């Protein structure tokens, strides 16, 4: 995994990745300071075909009480696309045991992760 730029390391994340289902497909955007679009909008991550039974105790679901069938976040694809666009999931979030490798589900079809620019 690439490292965050030294100018951003150990600082709060100013960027956030958001992956959600839109018209049956996973799409992602990276939002920067001041709600400016840093990457995207709607970078395609593929079809939202895989479903799972969600429980509030699952990694990444500590902010919401969700249960039932939900689409499975294509986390590996999301991380790859983030890196292709010059970002990495913030280390503090990645290491947080409550998250799913830095990602947090905020509603049935939306996940977010704080991210930082990659070191040049």
C-alpha cells in the first residue's frame, strides 16, 4: 500500500472517499476540503450484484444499526481506484478495528473512508 504524502502524514484527513450504489453499479468520488471534487464524480467500480446479510456488529457498521441484505462493498477495487487517482485510505482509519480496513458504512448503500494524497 502506498504511503500518504509526508505533508499530510499524522494530520487529520482533509479528503474523503465515498462509494455508493447508483443505478445498480458501485460508483466512487473523492471529496476534498471545502466540498471540492478531488476525483470523480462517479468513478465506476462495477456492478453491485453481490449481497450479504448485514449485522450492526460487522466491521465498518458501528455508526448505524443496519440489518438485512445489503450490497457488498468492492473494497479492493475501491482501494485500487483510489491509488490510481493519487489517494490512500488514511492510516489511522485503516488501523481502527471498528472499520472495514478504513471504510465505514453510513447507510445501506454508501461507504466512506478518510483518505490522504499519496506521496510523490
